[in-house]
C-alpha cells in the first residue's frame, strides 16, 4: 500500500469503545493460549498471523486511542497491567503489543488530519526505532530519507513504521539544541516503503521479529515527521517518554509467570537425595519467598511511580527531577529484578530447566535479551543520577529531556 492509498482511507471509529476492564480481561484470557504458541513464535522468529489477530482482538493495539476519537484511552498504569497480563503468556507477544500500541501516542505529536489517517484502523500496528539512525535531507515539502534502523519489533505485521533521523541541509547536519548531536526528528511512513532485513537470530524474544529495516532516498512529507519537543496534545501523553511507560509490564509479567510455574512444580516435586517434599525444603521455601519479595518491590515501584507521575502531568504540572527519575529507575529496576528472579528460579530447578522446550529456559533467555535494550542499560541510571544532580545525562531522552 502506497502512502497515498494509506492517507486516503477513512478514520471513523464507530464501534462501542472497549473499557480498560474488558481489555485486561481479554488479555488475561489470552495468556494461556499465548503460552501454548510460545514455541511456534520462537521457531518462526516472528508472531504468526493468527497470533497477531488474537492480540488485535483483545484491544491492546488501541489502548491509547483517545476517548474523543472513540477509543478507551487507558492510562499508563492500565496499559502496563494489560502488557503484564500478556507477558504471563509470552514475552515476545507482549513485547510486540507494547511496541505496536504506540500509534496513538505518536499521533499526538502530528497534525490532527495526519493523526486521523494513521488511526484510520483503530487497531493499527506501528513498529520501528526512534533513535536517530537515519539522515533526512531537507527538500521542498519534506525530506529525502536514507538510513538503516535496528530492532523493528513487530515490523513483520505492522502498517506504519517510524524511524529516528538527523536532519541535514545540503548534506550538512542541522544544529540541534545545546548538547544534542543535531536536529532529531521522527519520520512515519508505510511499511512497504522499507526493505525489511531478516536479521533477527537471537537467544531471546525470538518471536518478536525485531528485524533491521532500511530505506534510501525515500520522500517523506513534512507533515509525516515530528519532534518529541512539539506535541499537539496536552497531558501525560504529550511527553517524550510516553512510549516508555508501559515497558516494565513485559519483565514483570515474565517474572510472575516463572514464579507461578515453580510454585506449581513445588506442590508435587520431591528432593531425590533426601526424599523431602519441595514444599518442606528450606532452600525452596527461601528462594520462592525471596522471589516474591523482590518482584513485589519492583512491581510496586513501577505502578506507584507511574501513578504519581501521571497525576502530576494530567494536572498540567511539571514533575520535579525526583518525580521524573522515580519512573525511570523503577523501569530499569523491573527489567533487572525480573532477570534476577528468573535466574534464581532457574538455578533452583537445576538441570531440569535446561532441556528444551523449557519454559524457564525461554523466560531467562527472553529476559537476558530484553535487558540488553538501551532502556535497561547503565547509561540510563547515569542519566537519572545526572538529572538529579544537575549534570549531563548520557541518554537525555531516557529521563524525558528533549528540547
């Protein structure tokens, strides 16, 4: 489908909006089916078409669609809860849901007529990487874009693709804000405008289909580009980090699934050497309790900090550095804590955990892979500390600083 064909489609959303409770209930009901399909997703290295349709049926891709446009407009806490529920079923499916539902958020930074074209289908999926891996040369009416981007999660079933670019004029980088590498913008274009490269051979999150994609000399109209520094809307979704808020739902859900799995195992398992039931084994008891304690602390940090930040932003106020950083550190903590929890359970189960298909093996590989995401790296923690102390963040975007 060409850009012209996409933008000429209608944008009416006429069906009765789903509620947050209905979407969450559908996500929870779908989780066992996603668990059953986990090996298929991993083997295909992308979400099968029927799994995409199952996700679409939950309403997850329209979660952020404004109520004024016929959508449910879930807040960050509700979105995270839905992603967490899906992740209990499968990490790759939840990851693609978390990425794919960002279309209404991106639309909030575009002119309304363009936003409605993007959202002609309320369940539309958008994929892509927003970091500036491409170049956009200014031309009359827009840009000529060339670049190659990594980690296009869900791009195999997307309609739209975003890509971060640095703007050039006459081949030279345009200046950006002080300390920035240049003028950073995000382009939006139909998936057909990109060459998708089959690069996604990984240890974890294999089913997410997070392939590389590239384009050369692609014309993108000015109105199909935006800056996170210039939102059209107001409120909590008008911030640059709005697309990051529900990310912790994936690791939290995976860790929850792993704990439940081992607790169920412990109900019938007996230690071979001593004949002691696992339910009476000191090491098992301690490991399970420690896992519950760690996950509970991480989960409450995520939801508590999200709620406080959301209320501040919806009131039209600006979070203090401490209030802003709270969500950042809770996000990183969720990824790292989940990996630690699942690693401890993997060690507890010992050799039985290494045979494929082992759910614990897959969960640990999924978490190891997602913890390599830039948002869970030390540079984000440094950026949080710098934001608190008035220093220079290495990753300013991760702490919501965009000019």
